């Protein structure tokens, strides 16, 4: 019985929102919408209605899938890439991907041949770039369905697309709200999107009784009486899919349960067709034609199945299921009309039947590997079928193979799931080591590494300890390697046991016996000391490692130890360390380990002396090298993060903010999230989004504190950001408490970190003194004097004195040389405030007007708000430096300011403007202040009148 299709009922507001978003995209905008609702509620139906009206756009669709025990890796991404290939052609896709095309082999090995250094972890970047390129030609609608079944790479693509959303692209994401529990990983992505105000959320609810009646009348040629309509509304519970299923069976004995409703069409099939549907259901949501043929021909599926074994008979049976619309035909195979039906039919399988079918599918897919290229998805499905077939030996072997392939293919969630399953199956197999092809402790080591790579560092450390405990005594070299891995994992997990693990490993390696391993361990010791803020200890360890490496000709260790020693010297204020960092670059040759340390640490070392240009050059070079070498995502992020910091330092704040917004991934708490989130929040604060920065900082404090115990850079930077936020809350005592570490007696002088802390400490001291407290600044002055040799000392010492009122703010504003660009408008604002205090209104007007102008150039909304607030409160608007005279036209406004002005003229508040334009309320406030200043008016009403002219 064909399934009738009703007009879309009860979804006018949601369809209107989607059409408005599509109109925005057609006009050159970009939008992201998330459509949520329970199974069968009509998410796909709603999107079909929209895409049917998007003839002028490319529609690219990917659908996530569940293989029964977890997400099918890359399922949606394969669909998205297939859509891009159909639109552009295979050659054009490979050409557009350029040097990164190899990453696509993880999704389509038939498009790009797999290679060991394909860099599959760059799939999100490459795929989003391809979609962005399409959007540059004509509007693109990207649909990712069923994110509740997504793997980590798919979620990364969705988040990256939402963050970057190029002009001309509409991103539509769907998920089953009833399948996303509190601990579901998708919740992290959704929360990140909500916090960043990147999406519009549409929640589809059940239809009311009137809407069910309307849908029924639309589906039937004859009317229904009131009793039938009431029965339909009651049994369907307002779920559109159930309404469609029930309509064809009105007047018969209808089942009471929703699950049985799903099987109405199935039970009306012949016995052979039902048997065929059960075979298809065991495959999952869809099955390839040839794989189904192999399964039907498998002798083990015969007993009890009554599945047709001849071609003509099989075709007629399939036709029956398709015409009844239990199954649908796809380009490559068969699928159930709705995942709910597949789940219900699968539940009909008897245990023995289920085991036989899964074993047949595993064998069929293994044969398919001969015909097709290997892929993570195929190996994962094979492992899953053997597991569900109840054959632990074959399941273990397949899980280990799939785990290794997924780890190499950057499918970390699949690698973790299969690795954990292999560990679970180990005790169920008689000779597991022979079956798996490796001992248990080696499997633990591999699982710990993929857990670390997926940023599940705490779990990784626990598994690493299991491996250490099991490691055989007759393999000390292997144990040393495991201890080294565990030390690295400990640092990522925020545990302080890394040094102890390194020392334990060193005790197993005698000098002169294995200097290669010893040099690497000493290098790890130096790294931990350098990161921990113990530069002298780091120099000593790096020197020992360097000497050992030179003796045996280990160029990689020589390179890294030169780098570590140079960075440690820079930490101590010795600028001669830069030469050693550069020497490390030369020693690295073309080895990525040495090069990566240079690009990360070399660019960072230039940042701390204010050499923004050179830092950016090194980082840019490093980003290109990372792509060529197939670098891990974490290393590339750190290099790109240093480039963003250089952009902050030289005033390219919009570009830096855009990078943070599109790049910070929804990862578990880790050392990477600590570094990147701190800079993002600092920038958010200075751009004027203070309330959002305060909230984000409160959420991140536990992570910052955990990793701050291990790494000095994290400790000092997060302390500065938290102290500045405390000052904005008018809590100078807390700010000074956070800065007091800079005068601790057991801490070495480190100008790279100390000078900024001393500047904030001086402001906190001045604020406390203004409140009547007697605070001794002598320890802070002593700490400042110890940094006198550092290149940025003149600027920070001038700031220190100006904050305490013992030096002029004009020196800070006018001092040439290295220093963060935001300090000049900040100093002009503070000078304007000082002049206002001494009743020099003309001088204050000039200084404050200049502060606003220069702050606006870089996007320092905090300074704009502070300076403009003083201008407004003191009545200094007319003739302020940098402001147009009263009566200036709207031509002086930017395009965004004209948008805001139009909404002001409509009478909207800042909060309403923010909601309409998908910006923060503080950003809206900054725009309104800029409009008032540029138009030379004092109130929103005057601005609205000016707009009407």
C-alpha cells in the first residue's frame, strides 16, 4: 500500500524561519539552523519542503548512521563529499583540495588513493573548504541529518562549518532530541554553538488534535467521523510519521503500541518479503546490492529465513517490499523508509536468526573488501557484525584491525570504541594474543594513545597505568617507552606525575647502554621543567640530552634540545636563547618533530618580546609545513594559535577573533583547550564582551587551574586574565592576590611572563589605595627592576608607574618599540580620565576622542565603551577629537552600523538588536555608542531621527 504524502501541517513558523534563512543566503549572507525533535516528528519532511524550493542552490546532503553499537564512522561525510563530487566532478574536487587532497582518501579511497601520510585528521578542514568554494559560485544548502548518530569527525565538520559559514552557505543540522542524553558528546557541540550564538534552534513538537485532523483529511479522499479522528489522534500521539502509517489501516483492528504501528506494513507483506526485510534490517539502516546478494546466497541464512535464492524470485520479493514502502531503493542499495521501521523489524529477529545474519554480513563485507578499497567504515562494520554474531574470536581480530586502521585514519571515536571493545573481548577468547596478533599490554598502550589523541586524557592515563602494571619484566626497553608515553599523557591530563614517570624510566636506562633512549628521556625531563617554569633545571637536562644525542648522531634530539635550551634561556631573560632556537631549526633538517618544536616555540618566543611580524612569519611557515608533513591537529592548532596571538599584538583583532571562533574545537579539557581558551577569553574581554568573558572564564577556571599547576605559561596568562576580569568587577584585592605570585621568593625572574603581571598588579594596588588601604609596592618594584634588561621593559615599566600615579600616561601612549597595540588607546583613555579629574575639559575631550578612534581601529570595544562613557557623562560629545561635527550624515557609518541604526530607528533595545543580528548585547552596545559619536548626537532618539532623514 503506497504511503500517502500530506501537505506540511503545523510547521508554518518553522518553515518560515527556514525560508527566511534561505533568503538571507541568497542575498549573500550565511546561516546555521539546528532542527531537533523526537523520532518521526518530521525533521526530514520539513527539510524536503525547503530544499524543494531551492532550485537555485546546490543541495548537499549527508546522513549519519548507527551500526547498532555505535556511530558508523564518516557516514554523513561520505554523503557530503559524494554531493560535492557530483556537483564539481572528481578531477575538479581533487584539484580544489590541492596538497590536502590525500585527506579525502579516508572518505573516498576510490577518489584519492590512500597513503600513510594522508593527514586524515584534516578531513574537517578540507571538506569545509570545498563547500565554501562551492558557496562562492552559487548558494549552497548543506544538510547533515541525524547528528545523534555522529562520530567525532562529523561533529568537528558540523562545528567548523557553523563557525566559518561562508557567504552563500546555509547549514542545516538535525538530531533526535530523545536520543541525546546528558552525557551524549553531541551536547558539547550544541552547547558550544549556543554559547557562540552561531545557530537558530528549531524544536519540532507533536501535532495537536486539530493538526492531526487536518493532516488526515489531506491524506484521504473520504472524510472521517469524529470518533475515527479522535482515535487517530490518540493512537498516533501527534507524531506525523505515525499518522501516515495509520491512515492506510483505518477501519481495521489497530494496535495499541507505537512499535506495533511501525510494523503494520511489514505484517501485511508475504512471508518471503518479511524474511527479506529481516535480512535487510540486520545490515543496519541501508545495505549495498552486492552485499545483500552475498548474504542471501550464504547457506547459513537459509534455515528459517525462506529468503529467495534465485534472481527473478528475489527481485519480485524485493519489489513487494518496495511497493509497500517498507523498503526504498537508493543509488547503491536498499534502505528502510524510516529508521524507526528498521529498528522495529530488527527487534523481530530471534537470537539465533540475529547471530546467523550478522555472521553472514561479516563474511560478505570481508569479501567486499577484495572488490572495494579498504576503509575505516567497512572495517568497523565487519568488527561490529562479528561482535553481534556472538563470535568473540573473530570479533576480537576484527576489532583490533579496525582499531589500528581507524587510529591511522584519524577516526578517533571509532578507534577508541573498537579498542575498548577489543579489551572487553580479550577475556572471552581462549588464546587472545594469537587471535589479536599482539599482547594485551601492547593493546593497552595503543588504546591509551588514541584516547589521548581524542583528548580523553583522564581515561588515557588510567589505561596507560594498566599497561605499565602489566608490562613484562623481561622487556625493559618496552617499559621505558610506555613510561615515556604515560608521562606525555599525564601532562595532557593535568596530572603532576609526569616527572616521576620520566625518572622511573631513566632509572631503567644505564648511561652508555642505550644513549638513544636516554637522550629522549632527558629531552622529556627538560621539556617538563621548561613548561613547569623551572628554566635552570630545563637547561641542565637539555644540555645533558644534547650531549648524549650529539655523541650518537641523533639529529632529531639535538634539534629539540637546542630548542628547549633556547626557550628556557628566553624565559630567564637571556635573549641569546633566540640564537639557540634558530640553531635547533637548522639541526632539524626535514624531521617534523624538530621542525614542529621550532614552529611552536620559535614563534611563541618572538611573541614574548613583542616581535609580532617575525612571530607571524614563523607561524605562517609552520602552518604550511604542518600541512605538508601531515601534522597532528593539536600541533597545527598551537602554531595557528601563535599566529592569532601575533595578530592580536599588532591589532588585527577581527581576524584573530574569527580564528578562535571557528577553530577552538569541542574537545575534552586538555592542555590545548587551556591555552586557546585563555587567549580567546582575554580577547573577548578587551573587545567589550565582558559579561560573556566573565561567564566563559568561570566555566574554564577548573581546567586552567589544573593545567596551570604544570605549565608556567598557562599559570601566568590565566592569572592575568582572571585578575583583569576581577578589576572589571571592581575586586582589586582578588586581582592583587592572583598577581602576588610574581613576588614569591622561590620563583625565578622570568620577564616574558612577569612584566604583564606587574602591570596588572600596579593597577590593583592603585585601586586598593584609592579605597583607603595601605599596600606596599616595594616587592613589586624590586621584581620590576629585575626585568630591566628585557626588550619590552620600557613600555611595561612606564605602564607600572602610570598605574600607580608616579608616571605620565602620555609616555605609555607615545613610547615607540614593541608592545601590544591595545595599550596605546588604553593609555589615551586613562590620560583623558586624568585630565577630566583636573578640569582640563579640552584636553580630556581630545584624549578621549583619540582613544575612541584608535580603539575602534582594532576593535577594542572595552576601551571604546569606557572612553565613550566618560565623554557622554561629562558632556564632551560636541567637537570631541575624532568625532564628526553635529549634523554629520550616515555616510560616516560602516555597513554594520547602518544595520544597527535601522534597528535603533525601529525602537529595538540593544538586546533585541543583538538577537536580530546574532551578535552579543555588548557588541550591539559598542555599535550604538559608535553611531552616536559619529553622528554627533547624544541620544538614540536623535540617532533615529537622523536615520529617518
